[in-house]
């Protein structure tokens, strides 16, 4: 055999031996593979009060209507209600009225709801009620002791027909006072309040008509303060003769010198 072939064969044998030794060493060491695990840091969150459902205008908030939801701290906007700032917000907003539509998952903003601390009178009116203002004074407003949420009777004083005598009639009974002037709740700091000149009353649509006619007929309207115990009594009564007829259409009444001079049919009453 030629020397060159012997050299090539020797090199091949040595290479094969080295490969076998290397393979045995790797098998014995177990082939440890190191995994690099990426770490994702979560952004800090803050609990924000959000709507639990689509809330239309006029809906009332309760525990089922709102809930706390984690919100990215970098995404906070001024006006969001957070649990950090107002931990009792769900309780405080019980009964608050939605003034603008709120969609499910949308953060509750103060400008979209009207709670008991707001000065928005329409939010305090129950459904179907009306707010009607009437002038008062110390003499006609129970000496200035009538406050918002009190109950009053509305008494009309007018001259009788063909006589100089005055007639007093209770035209509305057990009516809730919504506001005195523009104050819709009592002050809790003990400060004195100036005597109001206007009382805003909570009335039904029919009582609103009665009040409008009484204001035109009366020489004077007075508010008689009632006991707080009367709050549960009926508050929808009114002087029916000042209302429309049985069909609900309005009566056209002519008032002369504070007295009605036409009857329900529109004919002129003799003087």
C-alpha cells in the first residue's frame, strides 16, 4: 500500500475516534439547555367607577348599575371617580339621576349624573311631577320657618262674589316644598338663612293647573306649614272646581276683580 493512502487512512481513524469520544462526553453530561424567560411588567392600575349597563337619561344609580374596574394609571382623566379618592362613591351615588346617556363600561363622571348634593332641581323631581314657584313673604310663608322638603297646604284668600267678605280656601294639600328661592336643601353648618321670597312646590300636572288659576284669582296665597308626620298622607288632592271638566279639557274662566265670572260652560255668571 502506498504511503499516501496509509496517511489518509490513519487520519480518518483518528478523526472517527475523536468524534466518538466527543459524542460519549455529551451524552454523559445530559446536554443542559438554558431557557431565557422574558419578564413583562404590568402597569399600575387604579379602580375607577364605571357603568355596569347602558344607562339612559333619567335612570337611577344603584349597586347593580355601577361597579369598580381596574384602570391603567396612565389613562386616568380628570373627573373620573376613583376608589382612592371616593371609596364610598357607590353608596353616595345611590339614587342619583343620569343626566346624559352612559354606556356599559364607561367611567361615571360627575357632570353626567345629578346626586343629592347637586343644585339641579330637575333631578330631584319624581317622574310625573312638576315644579311650580309661588311668591311668599314672612306673613305668607309661616314666618320664614318653611324649609325645603317641608309639607305645606296652599291657602287662597279672595273676595267673595257680590260681597266685601273674604273667602279662604285650601286649594292644595300636603304639598312638598322643593326649594326656597334657589336653596334646595337645608344648610347643615348652622348659619342663618335669609327669608325667601319664592317657594318652589312639587305638584302633579292637575295641581299645576289649579295653582296657575289660584295665582290669578287670589288676593293672596299663603303656605301653611304641616307636621313632618303628614309626609305619608295623600298629596295629590286639589280644588277640583278650578280644574277642567270631566273630559279633561281646560275651562276658559274669566276672572274679574279676583272672582270667577264664568261657569264651567263658559257662560257669564250674574253679578
